[in-house]
C-alpha cells in the first residue's frame, strides 16, 4: 500500500499534522488539496506537502482539515473516490462532531472523527509546526459503525506525532467544547467589537491575552459556532446571567463582589493544579 497521506486543507492544523507526520516517519510523503490554490501552492513551496494531489485515490490515509461546514462533503468524496474500496482510514480535525456525523448518515465505517486540542489564532500553511501536537490531547468520537481497526490505525497516527488520544461520545464532546473553546472565542470576538471603539494605543498584557483568540480565522469560527449553536447558546445564556449579576454587584454590593471574586480565584487555582 502507498505510504502517502492525502491532506485536504493545508492550513495551520492540517499543515502541522503533515509536518509532524513526515518528521516522525508516520508518513514518508504527503500530498495536498485545498480550495484555495494560493494556499496549496504555498504549502508545496514551503514543503508542508510534497505535491498537489490529483484525486482521493491511491493513498494510505486521508486527513480532512477543512472548515467544519465542508467536512461531511469531503468525507463523502473520499469514500466515493476510492477510500471505501480499499478501506483506508479517513479522519478529520474538526472542532464539532455531532452535526458532521448526522450529515453523513450512514457514517462510513472507515471514517474516524477526530478533534486535536491544539491550535493558534495564526493561520495558513506558513504557520504549520511539527511540534503542535506534542503532549496535546486528541479526542476521537467513533460511533457504533466505526471500524475498530480504523480507530486503532488513526490512534497510531496521532500517537506517532506526539499526541495523547482520548475517546468521547460525540454529543458529550460538543457540549464540553461549547464551554471550554467555542464560548470563549465568541466572547473574545464580541468584546473586540466593543474594544474597537478605542482608544487602543495603550493597553496591557491582560488585554492582549484576552483578545488573542479574536484574531482567529473568521471562516473557521463561523462554521464552528453555527454548527454547535445549540450548545453555545445554552452556555451563553448562563454567562449573560452571571454578567448581569456582576453588573449589579460592582455598583451596589462590593462585599458580595469580593466574596464572588474570592471564590472565582479559588476555582481558577484548582483548575491550574489540574492543568499541570
């Protein structure tokens, strides 16, 4: 069998997987496709991929690294063009899982849904890094029809690039990441709209850290937030209630405000201890 990976989407995450896979010998050759010809040309020029791909046929595996709204169609194309017949694993890097699986019914057995918990607000093949997944979690969300051999193979790919693999139910995944990823990005985008009224000529590191994720790819995050809207809206409603209570406390109840902030700091310290 070919020892070539087909990478569909040559941006930061997909490009980083390609660089890591070649550097660590998981694949010896990577070929690419991209809806943006300029991005694909840049990926070839930079050595992120070795060449442009002509089709989905003849590869050892297919990694789909396109925005969430395009993943299901790419999986269908990969399966229709040859992956079904030789059973090669098809896997993605999308941040939302359940809507993709629903769109694919019936889910091809050789498709393994994946979400690497690694990334950056930076964009494009020029930002791809071979160490992006080192020590980072990758969540796999296989379903009942997913081929266990495909899961084992894809697990090996991720472990081969230095990641640790965990498995989760797709709905649980989307619920979890609405809180820990999708809502924080939405808040950063919204806050940056307010902050853009300025002045922004003198700001501290706290401001820069808070708005860092507001520099993320608009296409990617439009798709993520729309696909996981149900879960994000629920968490957003909770946040708005909490913010309203803080709005009352800052003017009317400083003692209660201090109590709440003290509890928040304790919660943050507990989180930091778990995150080490």
